[in-house]
C-alpha cells in the first residue's frame, strides 16, 4: 500500500492554490495549504511533508521563519516569488531554501521541479543556472 506524498504550501491566493493543488494531485500528491507562519508550523509538526513550497511575496507573513522551520525539519524547500525581488530571493536562500525560483518558472515547470526535489531530496547543480536566468 503506497502512502500519498504530502506537499505543504504557504500561500493565500486561492486561485493559485487551486492550480497548484490540481497540478500536484495529478502527480499523486496531497497539497496542504498554510495561510500563515503559525498554520505552517502546526501542519509541519502534524505530518512532515515530502516538500514545502513557500511564497516569498506574502506581506505580513514571516516566510523566512517558515523556510527555516522546514529546513530544521529536513524538508526540501522551494521558495518562489517575483523575479525582480532580488532581496527576497537572497533572504530565502539565507533562510535555507533549497531552490528559489520566479513565479513564472513555478507556473511553467511545477511538475518537473516537484518531482526532482522530492525524488532527489535536493536540486541538481545544473538547476541553479535555471534560477539565475529567471532572476534577471
């Protein structure tokens, strides 16, 4: 009997949540949604997910703390946000995100990125060049 892999998503945009949930459902993942840092911490403690996905553009949410919590729990963490917000990208890396990508890269390549991160636990070195292209 195979257990459904869980992905914990920090996001408030309901339309985006539905897109991510539908995409990941087709890949056999269950998406749990956290709307804030406290909600994320509760869900992380309840069941360690295969992957955490964190939106760095959420005003008023301590997303750096969320990334650090996921890192401490040894959960691979994907951070995403605006390609022009270089400060947030750097902060996400400092907090411990395994991979930081733009919104457009997430929308375009979510299935591939999730599969790589879950199955390998971390990104391959060549993934970093993809990130740099999106950040410019």
